[in-house]
């Protein structure tokens, strides 16, 4: 009886290990998907500056520059709803806490006009045609966010679904090839990790700084399938 009990125990333990090995047969694959898309929104900051020794003179010059910028944008077809005018700012450099008396100009002024629109193509063309403003004497500030239009992808969720579907299909194709080579059949999906969708510019940069109108979406998803 003792021998029979030991034999039975060994039988069930053996079968348990076998089922464990069978249930553990799986393959993990990664699905890569890339897709080029167009930006659907643009934010363009046209900043201008003036400096001088007279406060009123600097302010009046900024007002004239703002009129020129607005006229330029309206000529390029932008509507009033697409434009935002920021208040002018004039700073007295000698009024600062750590002011130095040897500044060439006492007053420094800036102004900004923002363009916000879904017409990204119109923005791109206008940004390449700034010569009339420069010829009119407008001193454009090209530093920081005012360095050019910033293109956004606000319809990201619409582009996300097809990209993930492509990554899923790519991963399953790899898993099926592996299963065929291993002499097995591909079973059900055990787990999935969507991964992180990266957005880069289509100019080859490693990250999206907003300067590129075209965007490249890339995702690497991980899937685990059973093997039968």
C-alpha cells in the first residue's frame, strides 16, 4: 500500500510538472510600427523688439511694428479669430535692482502677435515670406518659441489606433513564423504591452521640438502568445 501510494503520488506529480511545462510553452515577440503623419495645428509667435533712449519713442515704434505685423498676416489670409495680440512691454534697464549705468539704450521693448490655426500649410508658407516685414524695418526676435511656427498633432488619438493595429499585426506575423519553425501551433494571447508611442520630426531628429510640420510616429509593442 505504501509502495502504491508513493507510485500514485509520483504519477500525479509527474503529470503536474508536464502540464506546467506545457502551459509554460509560449513565445514573446515585439511588434514594430511606424507611420508618417501631418501636423493638424500650428502656433506661430511673431515677436518683435525695439530699444532706445526715450520711453515714448520705443513705445511708438513698437505700436508701428505691431500694425505692420498684423497687416502682413491679414494679407497672408489669416482671420481675426486666428490672431492674438499680446500687450506691449517696455522695460527701463536702469530701474532694475542690479542696473548698470553703461547700457547703450535705457529702454528695451517687446511685442508679440500669435497665430493659432489649423491651417498649417498657410502658416508654413507665411513663415517663409517674411521679407516684407524685414524691409519695413521690423526687428523680429527669432529666439526661443519665437524662432518659427510650432506644429502640433492634436488628432493624436485618431492616428494612434491604426498604428497600434499595425504593431499588433506585425507581432502576430512574427509569432506565427516562429511557431511554424518550432513545429507548434500559435495559441491564444497571454499578455500584451502597448509600449510608448514616440513622436519625432520627419527630418530625422530623435525628438519632436515642434519645428517640423511632418511627424513620425513609432511604437514597439510586446506580446506573449501560447504555443500548442
